[in-house]
């Protein structure tokens, strides 16, 4: 594994933040880290996402595995890495964008759902294939993908919660992405960071239990 791929596997959980503001994203990361979740994807659906990425990088440094998500344009890939992102996530797979993401030197996650899309993402050099929306098929679908793609690092995103986290890893996930189930949009909007921290603790405990049982 590459260093970043090993890091993604080590953190296990990537929090997908669609925050209402850059300040809210930064505060959410503080709460997530306090709760034990240190993998963070700040999406470009967050206003001033690059500002949030830069501030999280400044505050937390290497203690947080920081990435940018919902990358849909080449210039976003460049600006995110310049701000401090170490990995880039696209919701789908598109050749021109994938090449631009790879050119930054950051780890690249390309979105896929079907076997054909997994093959396309892999051919374009994806370090990790983001299975999205994973809620459509559940852990059993991820396990089915593992059959023809035993060596492709898969990260299901969507439908992952603290209760079923172990099932996703049991089905072969390298790591999991968790959005609203981990960092509630309502909590971020209200600035209720205790809720976010408590949720992070639940996810962290579930991950620890899963690894202990493995």
C-alpha cells in the first residue's frame, strides 16, 4: 500500500462533511477529533471549502487525515491540495477529472456503483474506489463486488452508521465514509458540537469493537 492508502485504512472512518459554512466545518472537525474520528473529507458543497481545509490543516496538522470531497472540476483538485488536502474524492468517475486529480499527487478516490464503473475507476488510477451510494446495496452488495475485485480497495459511503459499521468491514471495506449519520447537518447548523462529538465516539467505539473481534 502507498502511505496515504495505509493511512486511510488506519483511520478506518472518513467523516464526510457537508457543512453550512467554513467555520462550521472547522468546528465540526474539532468535535470529530475530540470523539476519536480523525479521517475527514470536507466537501466542495461546503461554502469556502478551501478556507476550511486550510484552517483544519493549520490546527491539526498530521493528526487529521484531511481530504476534499465532491470534487467535480479540475481546478478544485488543485486548490484543495494547495490548501492542505491529502486525498481527493469524486462522487463519480470521469476521465479528464480523474487525470487532473492524479496530477496533484494526492490519493484519489473515484465513485462507482456497478462492476463496469469499478473497472473504469481502476483503469483511471483510482487509489480507492468509493462505492456510492452504498445504501442501495448494503454490505451484501459490497461483499459481492469483492468477488471479481478482491484487490481493489473499496470504501462504501452512504448508509454507514455505528450499528452496521462492523458489517461493512466484514464485507471487505478498506474504510467507510460516513456523512449525515456521523455529522448531522442539523447539529452543524445549530452549532451543537456535543452531538457531533458523541456521534464520533459511537463510531470510534464501533470501529474499535470491530477490530478487536477481527
